[in-house]
């Protein structure tokens, strides 16, 4: 399967649960959703696609590359500001926020806002607050959300916008601001079977992933599950 980078730790755990007692194995590859969608377009041999936003799933589905009727939303997430700077005080994201002062000449790490879901959501939030025009020249765009988080963790960026679930997993990085969900499109993780790639193993794992065990594992990891 191909899955959004922000789900790697959950999918790895679920694969371990699913494979217990089986002779068969499930292989997952992780990257930014846009890169995964392009792989599917190019005919990559995969059977399940787990995206980090609806738009890229729409894109793949519009080309007839998704098994009809299989698509469903697996989970949701939240956006947060994170830093590795110990003395940065928590703040409330608002139109009055002085990001340049917080950055102190550094850059704001986000997923590439042109195609990475987390970066797209971040741009929407910054635009809603009226902060985008001033900060767009101070970005450190990354290939996926975990790469953006790594920039903050390594001290290469004083501030970043990432998913809450990723921020909770990295030592030395802490949340300093929580972005209201009303400032961006809903963060959803749609999952679907890839057309023409359906096998008994893929079907069983897909049902496991979208079933009670899968959703419970996502919930324990901090994702939003209905």
C-alpha cells in the first residue's frame, strides 16, 4: 500500500497486528500524498491508497484509478505550531500574530504549500488570518509534513506547522499554538482500493484497516475518529 507520511507509525503498528499468525505480509511505502498520487498515476504496483486530503484522492479517482465504492474517510487530524526553542511562549494564532518576530530571521517549516496536504492546510490557515503575504517569503517548504517537523527538531527552523499527531511523537519539539479547524478545509484521511489491483490479501487488510481495530489504533495515536 501507499500511505501518507503522517500515518506511518500507525500503519506499521496495524501491519504488525494484521500479520500476526499469517504467512503473508503487507508492504507499505510512505511519502507526501501528492508524490503517492503521482506514483499511482504512473502505474505503481500498489493495492491501497491512504491519502492525507480529499483533493488528491479526488484527483486519482477522477482518472478511474480507484475501485468503485471502496473510498471512505478513515480519520482526521489537527494543525499545530511547533518549536524546538525552549523559551518560546505559547500563543494564540490570530491576525495580530507577529510571525516575523517569532522567527527571528529564521524560516517557518511547512509541507510544500503547492502540493503537500499539510502545507496546503497551513497556507489556508495563514491566508484566513491575513498572515500569508508577510510570511510566504520566510518559508522552509518540505517534501512532506514529517520532513517539516524534522527541520524544527534539528533546529534548522525555529517554528513549524505540522499535524498534532506528529508533534506528539518527537522529543525536543513542543506545541506552542493550536490552529482552529475553522481556518482551513477539514483534515481528512480518505482510503481506497486501487482499481485493478484488488487481491484477497489487499481486501482483508483494507477491511481490517477501515474496521474497528484500525480505527481504534488511529484514535490511540491521537487522530480524530468518528
